[in-house]
C-alpha cells in the first residue's frame, strides 16, 4: 500500500505544500543566489529573470489545471497536466499529484513509479506486523 497518496490528493494542504516547494526554489536568483524581490531583473547581478518568471507562471497554471481536473474526476487529464508540470518544474509535490491522479485513473504502474519518485514509502499491509 502507498502512504499519503489519497490523503493529499484532494486535500487543501496540497497546494500549500506545492507552493512551499516551488517557493523555496523560486526565492533566489539562479545565477547569484540573491533573494529575489519580484523584479524581472536580479537586483544584484542583473540577470534577466523574465523567462524564468514566465515559466513559473505557466507551472502555477498547470498546478491549478491538475487540481481542477482531479477534483472534477478527470484523472487522465490530471495525469497529463501533472506530467507537463513535471517537465517545467519537477518537485516531489508534482510527482505526488501524478501518483494520485494515476491511482484514481487506474494506471497503477504509473502511480507506483510516481509515488517512488515523490519519495513516498510503501507500508506493510494492515495487520502484517
Ligand atoms: Zn542574481
């Protein structure tokens, strides 16, 4: 049995967890490591962050698409959007979303692979210990 997949798939905590994961990566300039201030150019090294900001916005839209599709029971669509999200911004949370969507879609092989990539651990069957 896979832990935590179902608990987090439809729970309100998932978007917050995803934002926290993306937020920590997004907090600093990828060139010099300075804390980002929301500008399209890094205040320290003058790196143009415009394309990065556009990609992050697209990832945010994909995250919302995944959650919307999942909440409406369109699990194959949710899987496709989760895969697109993973291409843009891989994170354990995005892998968890793919795992949850695949599980609900009945694609158990993908669910297991995605859960492993998310770092979720298999647990023993109830009563096994
Ligand atoms: Zn910088």
